[in-house]
């Protein structure tokens, strides 16, 4: 299970505490075929729906 947020971010973002890695995507990058192909089990569909809800064009 995972919890994700769609938020505007500025500045330098670095993982802290127990996070091993942190990767930020722009909405366009998140909707790219390369990123979508790495999301199994319908996660890509959920991401598209979340971005649509946030007002990003799909």
C-alpha cells in the first residue's frame, strides 16, 4: 500500500529519515509511456485519474 500526494513543489527536495530515494515527476513526465510502463496493477490509471482531478490535461 502506498499513499501519494499531488502538490506543487519548489526548491531542492531530498529524502530524509528512512526514505532511500525520492523521485519527483512533472505531470507530463508522470504521464509518459516510460513512467506508465513501470506502474503495475492499475497504478498508472490511478495516477492519470489523480492528475485529471488536479486539473492536469491528459
